[in-house]
């Protein structure tokens, strides 16, 4: 899997179930050492062209809007 983290960030993946409804758990590591735990759910999978998922920071409160889609 290709890592497309923002410049200066790295990503560690702990779970990846690439199917609709499957989980994607990962940590983004900032250049200053801050770790951003993230979770996502795949909504569309069309091999090999398309992966769609909705992700949020794990530390966000329940009911908050997703940060990335």
C-alpha cells in the first residue's frame, strides 16, 4: 500500500479490511512527534480503481462531523 501522508507525516496502519463496512485503523505521526489516532470505515471498494472511506480522529467526541472523506 502506498503511503500518501501529508508532508512530514508518517502513518502506521494497525487494521485494514478493504470491503464496504470494513475497518481501517491507523495512527498519523506528525513531524513534531504528535500522534493522531484515526479510524475509518470503507463505504465503496471497486478494485483496482476506487477506495472510498470516511475517517475521524479517535479522540473526537461522539456525534462530531468526520474530518476527511
